[in-house]
C-alpha cells in the first residue's frame, strides 16, 4: 500500500503541473521565477 500511495501522489503532482503548464501555454503567459510582492 505504501508504494501505491507514493505512485498516486506522484501522479497527482504531475497532473497539477500539467494543468498549470497547459494554462500558461493557452494564455501565453510567461513564467516569472522568484517571489512577487503582495503574495502571501
């Protein structure tokens, strides 16, 4: 069960990153590395 939970977590993180990257590609936004003012 530990192995299955780890795989599920890896898939969840990969999916989250894929969704974010797809939205950035669709909106044509640039990646800004570093901290931004006003974000909590």
